[in-house]
C-alpha cells in the first residue's frame, strides 16, 4: 500500500502530494509544525501538541485553516489509512501561496499538510545503551519558543553531531546549555535534583518534557527549572534528553566524557518507563 498524506483537504498517495512552488513555507520558512507520537495506533499527548500548535500560530499571526477537532480527525484518518501502529504524525501549516514578497498578501489561504512516519519508539536500542551528545554554539534565532519550520541551524547541528558519531547536539549559549537540536536537555545533580531550563523564548516548550516533569514530581524527585552549565552537565549523576519521537533517552557521554559510570542511570530509565505507561494510558 502506498503511504497516504493529507494536503489541503485531500488524502493522496505520498508521491502525488504537492504544494505550490510559491508556498511561503518553501520560500520563507513562514510556517509552523508539530510531531505527535503514535503508540499502538493511538496519538500520544496530542492535546498538548495541538495547544502548542495554536500558540505558535498565534505568535506569528497565522490562522489555522481548520478547527483543532478537525485536525485530530485528520490525524486519526491518516493513522488508519496508513495502518500505522508505532511512529509519528507530522503536521505543517504555512501562511499559504502567493507571488514572492516578504510582505504576505492579504486573504491568503493557509496550506495544511500532514503525513505519517513509521518509527521504532518503544523498543529502542538507544534507550538500552544510552546515547552520546556533543556540544555546539547555539546559533538559532531569538524566538525558539515558536515551533517554526525554519530549522537550518538545527539541521547543521544534527549533521555535525552525526559526523562526530553522536546521537544529538546540545547547544550552548553564554556557557549554558539551552537544549538539544531536537530535544529537551536534562541533568540529575549529585544531590538528586532534576534540572532543566524554565520556559522562555530561549527554548521550545517541550510537550514530552512537561509530562516528564509531572511524572518526576509524583515520584518525589525535586525539580529545578533553571539554566545549567556544561561543567554541571559533565559532573552530573545522570543526563538525558526528551522529545516526542524519542521519549526519554539516557545520555552516557558528552563531548566524549562519560556521565556517571557511563551507562544509563536508574532515574532516566525509570522516567522512560513511567512515560511509556503514561503514554499508553492516555493515548487517544
């Protein structure tokens, strides 16, 4: 069966899905995206992702072309048509298509595209072994809280990490870790405090991170929302990353240096299990 995508009201085979060459998402990265994980054929924490979608669109003055309830229905239809059991649904909305001009034309109809991807999420070898990250300067724009399709800086960071044999890049600004190129950064201090950045314009508000913080708090872990330095991370008892497509992944090396004993720590391992239970319990 061919993969089926959704483009502006139509369900089409992926190789027939088309948008205009004049679409502002293509020309200017004038658009917003979201990725929702799928487990057992159901959407994980989707309400949180769609709330972030609405917020990001509002921040750039972009009106969604359909209601949120209709987007949810489209997601479910794509899961069914593609027979997706485990993976993700990708969504992208742009300001639409018009002759190229920095100033958007009035009355444009936004472009809405969704498609599915099969991915191995639950039984992840990376989760069992842990992953390595490298650090790079954070060269992104100032509004990182908006989930913009303008991802060139993240692409370059991810490619550099791959070239160094690492799974992810942690980005540094003024000596402090902001976040991963496509993930939220976490450390567990020597006195068992879980540290991650507070919500601000400097980082993307992670939907998975929000759920993990709540789960951690329920277990009695003390959470500190504050910036942390690379030196703190290197001295941490544990480190891990979180995102919709990776859930919780233990980090065992940063810039080649082992974190803790160089193996996945018990807190990250436990939080991954708790998140999986939460995801399966609440998926829709």
